[in-house]
């Protein structure tokens, strides 16, 4: 079992940047896939970005070129650098760990992009 806690959310103007961090309660060195998801009001939770144990990344089309996911196994953290934010990025962002056995989720952090 691993507990995840997101931080770094807030309100930002369109075109601004935020960096989200996910802190894990134990080592993530052997966790195959870490990821970020988001859920906007009235919508389903969707994949934003994933990063595998080998460092391979995938992004939803709408954030490609703007968001960067990274993992620091030594610090047990997964970050999401978000640049050129748009109003449609407004959502609660959740950290996810896929251990191959179970999916684990954090509580989420709110990101609001508004002028």
C-alpha cells in the first residue's frame, strides 16, 4: 500500500504556470507507472500524463507541449510542470500509482485557470 498526497494547486491567469507535486509514503522506485489525472466539474476523470519506470511518457493531446511529467525516485515524488495554462485546464488534479497489483490515488489538488 502506498499513500499519495498532491500539492501545488491554486489559481493562475491564462498563460501562467504551476508545478504540481505528488509525494508518496514509500519508495516509488519499483512502481511501473506513475501518472496525473484530472476531473473538471461535471466531467469524467481523464488521463493527463503518465511516466513509466523506464522514463517513457504519454500525454493527453490537449496538453502536449505544455505539460511535463517527471519522477524523482530518490525523493519519492512525481511532478507535473504545467505551462501556458488555459481555462479548460481547470480541474481537480489527482496523482496515481499503478503498482501492477493495484491503483492508488491521492486526494487531489485544485487548479483554477481564470482571467
